[in-house]
């Protein structure tokens, strides 16, 4: 973005272009999920009337080839990183391999040189947080960035943490054939998400054979002779072949010279920024996971664009977190945008709500699934769409229409008068809008 605005740009990166999103987090995890989704789809063929000759009914003979799956994941990550490198080269961006450090205002040191800059953007990201008594070894005790190095599918996988990352991996490995135990310190999985959506996903997890342990805080994770043992706060212990630790992230902001230029951080080490990505130091901006603001690739990219627009004197609109669309890539997916059910229930937002189960949707019936729903929130008097939740296969794609409505302040009347294909899942969005056209009781 900065190069397109004729700025002279230098990128300093020590782990590979594209960063963790491309190399170890988003791209690899969603590639794994693509494979697991295909496995889940194969398991559902029996309900659609498909039989496989030469075997018993169903596709119990299908299996995931862990080395091949992981090789594909690594290959795609490298290819995506190469695409980033090609784009930067085409824009004339100077790339230096190494770890940068702020040494004084407007100066960044890397390797054996110092680079002067009018504007510095900090985008150092974050890394998986650990249990105090549970250090990953990359073989049996794993972080989400080490799971792709295995040469076999985990036979009995214990996933510690039921937030977005834990739920996604638990869903994926269940579909791939692992016996998964998901350890949640809260009553339900995905405790920070729409409760209706979380309950649907948890029910699907249990139905597919996953063990979900609520109100079970893990305190330790140790390797045993033949696997792992996870200790719980109530004295119980769990045994499995592998343990995946997904207990949050911590910012990579240590020892990069923030104190040298007086960049403020919060108590957890995240860089403090305003809505145009400025830090407390003049000329220094920050974007992405190192700021702790909605750890999503889309938000990081927008923070970076806003920073460059602002620094280079372009017209800029401050970051609007209320308009961010997000997806949890479980099966089914959960996609959200705008206000939440919790906002409405607490009285913080006055809105009417409609929730339509997918079990009534003709396309869902044809495709053989009925878990999920479409939920819309609209302002009471004007009918302006304030947000929505979609729980469905490919909800990440379906949420765009609701996101557009929130961004452009469309009304339920406008959505209701928009044609949707029949049969389609998007038809539930327009139907929800039609129901919201009715006056509140």
C-alpha cells in the first residue's frame, strides 16, 4: 500500500514473508480444515444414497495420510509466501531478512546496518502462550504451529483450550479420525461467541464422538512413556497420545526497542494504538496481533493500510471494529458481524432479533445437513441491519451479504426485496429480513 503511494519502503522480516498468518497459522490451519471438511463430507454420503462398492456401507475405509496432508500444508504455505515476495518485488519494496530493533526515534537497526525512516510500522505478531507446567516438545506436546510436523495422525488428541483455535483443531482432527478430548475451562466451548452458535457446534462435536469437558481447567501437560498426561485443577488427569495446547497468544514485543522510543504497551505487552494505528511515539504505528486487537488477518491488514494512509497524508477512516466480519472454521462454520446477542440481551443495543433454523431451508435439506441457523439483528424503528450470525457450511462466504448490509446501513426492507436464488442458503437471510419487517410484538 505504501509503495503504491510512492513511498520508499523497506520490510524487515526474520521468519519469512507473509509472517505467521501465511507460514504457521491461518493458511496452514485452513488448509488442514479443507482436508478435514472433505473427510466429513465423505462420511455423510450414506445419507445421500451413495454407496461404495467392494466395502461395507459408508466410507469407513477412507483415512487421512498425515505425511501427505502435512506436506501439502507446508507446500501451500511456501507458495503463498512466494506470492507475497513476488508482489513486494513488483512494487519495488526492499526486503531485508533479519530481526529489526528500534534504537532511537526514526532509526531501526537490523543485522549490521541502521535504517532511517520517517514512519515505522510495527507488525511483529504474537506467539502461542504456554501453560506454566506444560512446555511443548514438538513431538507429543504441541502448539498450533507444531501440529503440522507430525508423521502420523494423533490417535488420542487432547486439546487444551476451547476458544477459536482449540475448537477449530478439535473439529478438524475429529473429522480426520482422531479420538479428540476438548478441555474447556468454561461451561461451554467458544465462551466468547454467540451462545446459540456455540451450543450448536458443541452438540455436533459430541454427536461425532468428541469428548467435551466443560469447567475443566488444565494445570499441567507432561509427556509419558507412551503419550501424554494432562492434569486438571480438580485433581483428575487425562491420558492420550498427543496434547495440543491452545491457551491464548502473547505478543512478540520483547527486545525490539520499544522502550528506546517510548512506545507504550499494556500490562500483557501488547502495543497500545489508537483507531488509526498510531502508537504513543511520533511516527511509529503498529498493526496486527502485536496490538491485541481482534487477532484476525483481515483486521491486521486493515490496521496496516490505515496506518500507511494516515502516515502518508491520505484520507482515512478510523478502524471500525463493529463492522468486522469474522469466522470460526469449525464444521459447521460460525460467521458473525456487527452487534451480538449479548449486546441485545444486556440492553446495550435496542434491536429486534430473528433466528431461522437451517432445518427449514430447502437447500440444506438437499445437501444433507440441518445443524445451524441464520440470525439477524435490526434496529427497532428504522429496521437498519445491525448485525448477524450464520452457522452453516461455508458461513464464511454467506456472511458477506450481512456484512454489506451492516457497512452500508441497509434496512431489512431492502434485503427482503432483494432476490435470492431458490434453493439456496442465502434464501434464509432474505427470509429472516422479511420476518423482521413485521412490527415487534
